[in-house]
């Protein structure tokens, strides 16, 4: 069963490798919006059935927060729906589908449809009854990352721009853009923040992600300037996450990879 987050929104959580990833359904009076399609059509089937039931023959829109496989591999489950993403997503998704990345599973046999509609900085999915859903380009985790802002619910669906207990670095030279994005998001009038990986919370989740990014980047740059070699940066994960947060093995591996990524970009 989905987890109801607000009056108009529900979450579906599934396992994707060592992590849990969420897809959301937002049902405004005239349109149902699905945010991300999980790791394959089988995983997305329950989301698609729930969304079509809520839409009741009305308009159904799928939004991809970015091109990564655990957010987009299930798009084939939404045949006939318009698929919206940031302008860079089709190119990045096509490259991912072409293969070659060791940590990316093969696409599902059903294939992965590319977005049918794209935008640059911002797109509003207007509702005739005054209940818009805003898509906002939010680079940092990836070049094509976007967030979904539902002002009527004071809700932010943050994709991987915000993550708990810590985010995964993937965009080259993305630290400054990421911090700028997080600062902008904190200006939005939201009370509920939903990351694709991690618990539902408030703006403290944005603060924690920003703290982590800034701490890692600053520490790695300083270490590299002192002549510390790649793979030798001594930054315990506890110094970068929110106080008192326990970090499991999977996210400790993410942290180790982030240190290498930051060293390469420093």
C-alpha cells in the first residue's frame, strides 16, 4: 500500500540494490502526476495502477527527476502517458541506455521510453482549478536534476537533490551549482520535503545535504592542496553528516566514493 504524505500525494517505496527508492503520485483535481518510475516496469506496476485509478480516464503525466536508472527504468509501465523531464535528460538517458557503466543494470526488456516533453529552467503543469505543479531545474546531483514543487500542499518532491543520510556525487564540477540549488530550495514555502532516498521531513533535510556537500568539498580541496593523495583523504563520515546520524555500510561506501569524486574535481 502507498504511504499518504499529504492530502494529494502518496509514496511508493521499493528496493533498488542496497538502497530504497521512492516514486510519488500527486493527484490534483484535473491531473495526476507520477514522479519517477522506479527501477523497472515490474516495480512501477503498482504505481501505474494506482495513478490510472486516481486519474479515472483524465490526464496522466509522468515526471522524471533525472536520468538515473533507479528513477527511470520503469517508464514503460506508463504507456500512453506524457513523460516530462529537464531538457538534458533525453541525451543523458540515451547515453545510459547505450551501456558501458559497470554500476548500472541492463535496461528492462520492455525498453525505456525517452521523455516526450522537456523544458529548460521551469515548467508549470497548470490545473484548471488553480492547483499547479511546478517543475524546477535543480542541478547539482546531476545536470538534468529537477524538483517538483506543489504549492497547494507546501510539498517539495526533491528527487536526489536532497538525500538522507547523505547524497551521492555524480555531476562533474557540480558542487557550486548544487549548493546554489539547495539555497534556492530553502526559499520555497514548503513544510514537507520528500527525498527519493530517505525519510519524509522538512527543510532540515535540505540543510543536512548542503552541510554534507560543503564539508566534503572543502575538506577534500584543502587536503589536496596540502599534497594528500587520491584515496588518502581522512574525513570520517560522522564529521560530514548531521549530528547523531547513524550511517550504514551502503552509505559509508557512497561516502568513500564521494571523497574520490571530490578529489578528482578539486
